[in-house]
């Protein structure tokens, strides 16, 4: 049997938009996903990066913000343009969590809550019109996520994921916001390990959601209810090497910090799933220099020192015949994927090779550095097991946990990217490709959407087993973090 291949089913070129991210969303309630395309500088919308070693963004591009809604044919349904970029290779980074959908004010209409510098905006999803605006405490908030409060109302977590203004340190603070009127509830500050991709955890349908930020758990009102025993000292635990890099330390150090170092020891990503098949949830943290696994109340079960674990997938993965429910993306050069069993035993490490089927653009760096190095394709394997979509090595690869190719993703001629100009060669300038996985054509099975700033391509996937409808529905992402996006007062996000 030859290698299975995805099939290109739609392709369109962008008109009047040069997007860095896409958010699949049913904006009009007809059961069909539309596409919300974002133009934004991402974290570099903030002045906190000025006069640092980080990329220096012109003021004209820090304020870039536009949303464009299209259907799957690329036809523009509406646009909300505050500021367009002055060139197609404008710089951005991690803009993938700056927008979230939900009927947070409970008027029966879906809203898109978005961040633009120091503004939090509620936008009518069907028309694109701004309904409400609230001023944020600073311009460096770059993540918004909806959740359900204990009283059933909609709320928002708005978080800084990166560099901070004094007196806060990296990944702080966060604020909780009422969905009804965008008023502030409380601030969450000095959270150990706060970094990227907080998670919303719903222990049961009759209570409010819990928030996992860094290595802490908060109730829906912002009260801390649990914390993983992370020691505030170099490396966190004595058997873990101290940080070897500290390029964005707020203290301006050029050598490793002697104590807890937020830029080097934060949570890059975490995921929640029953990995032991015992009807109990575990939480797996990719913690910058260590992998931590806890129970659903943050009691540490095991840890594994690593070089730079940045992304984590949990699922029905197999390495050979062995269950390996934990997949870790190591942001090394070249990048690696690591497959673990539920007890913390490393089963396989594989290097992800660069992949430029129609030619690598002249001047592009070897490895991309986007919001997600790996995504989960549910039931994409030959036996119906999950497989991995890797998107930081050029054209996306669909891999087994042992690093072998699981399915071929054809690379259209239109995906050829132009040579680098003005010494700009990283994914922040638009090189490489972004991926979303969702049921785009409403057939009960997920498809793969790939885009850059010029084109969008949609592929069907060659499933060999009947897709389990519940499993496929659970992976309807709003962002690339593969989280369910639509909130209503009867169900958690």
C-alpha cells in the first residue's frame, strides 16, 4: 500500500488583505464555518519591546489591525479595518490567540472579542461592526479566551504572554473581564510560570470553569485554588539544569539568572486529557526546560528535564504498537518531536526535516518559530490512531510519532514564496505556512487548511477508518491551539 495523500479541494488568492492568522468561525449561525482573517503585529503591537534586543517594529506597523470575513471561496463578507500594513512582509509574532468568539453579552448574537494594543473590542460577528470597546491597563496584552463563571455568565481572560512592564515580570499580568459589558473583575499578577497558552478547565457542567495559568489554577473569580510545587530557584528542581538563555529578562541580565527566571522557565504550552485511561484528567506542561505532568489539581506526578519543550499534544498516538499519548515538540535547531508513554518513559525522539517541495525561498532561515509547532490530526493513522501535523519546517508535514511520514500533503505550485527582500527572512515576515484543522465543509470529518499571506489552500484528509463524530467535533478549533471556541451559558468553552 502506497503513502496516502490529502486532496486539494479549494484554493484562493487573497484580495485586499494580507493576513497573519485565520480563525474559523460560524459567524451567522447557519452551521457552516466562515473564515476570519487577522492583520496584526501580534505581540509587537506593544511599545514594551522598544529599545530592546527584540525586533524593532515601526510605529506605523505596531498599530496594524484589520479583520476580514470570507467564505470558503475567498469571497469577502465584511471587513473591519483600523489600520492596514504598509507592506506585505510586515513583522508579526504569535497573533493566534488575540481573538475569541462567543455570545458573551447574551443578546443572542455571536461576538468576536479582539485585542488591538490597549483596547479590548467586542465586534458583531455577522456584520463586523464594533459594539463595545474597553481600555486595557497596558498595550502588551495579547491573548483573550472565553470561559464560564460560576453563575453561568460569560467572562474573558485577557492575558499578557510575553515581556511585561514593571512592576510585573514575564507573562504577567492577566485580567478577568465581564462578557456583558467588558468591565474588569480582577487582576492576576505574580503567577509563577505564566507564559503562553493558558487553559480553561471545566471539571463539571454544574460549576464555573477553572483557569490554568502558568503552574497555578484559579477559580472563575480569580482566586488561586492550587499550584504545582515549582520552587522559586534556578531550574525549579535541583535535578533540572538552570536556564541557558535569558534574552528577554526584564532585569537586563546577559547571563543566566541566579533565581527563578520567568523568560526561561515559563509554561510554553499545556494540555489536559485522560492519558492513563482511568477517567481522571492529567495536565501536561511544556515548561521551557522541563516537562511536568500533574493530576487535575496540579499535584506533580512526574517530570522530565528537556532541552526546550515548547508544544504538547495529547491524544491516541502510537509509536509502533506502543501507546504514546504524549507528544512534545522540542524547539531546537533542527526541531524534534518526542513520544512519551503515560508513565514518563521517552519512547522515541525524531528530528523534523525541512520540507520545501517547490523550493526554499532564497534568504529564508532554516526553522520557523510560530505559535504551534505541532497540531493533532484525530484518527488520521492507518488504524484510526491520531497523527501529527508539523508546521514549522516549511511546507507542513503529516507525521507518525516516530517521525515517519503518515500522509502526503501535496504542495501546490502557488505555494512557492518569493525571495527575501531587505534581509527579512523569518516567518515573522510571512515566510512558511500556517495550519488550521476543522470540519470546514460540514461533512462530519475534519479537513486541513493551509495559508500564507498570499494564498489559502483547503485539503480533504484520506481517513482509513470511519471518523468518530464526537472526536471530530471536539477538535473544532477557534485558534490553532485546537480549542473549542463558541461559548454559551449552557456549555463551557
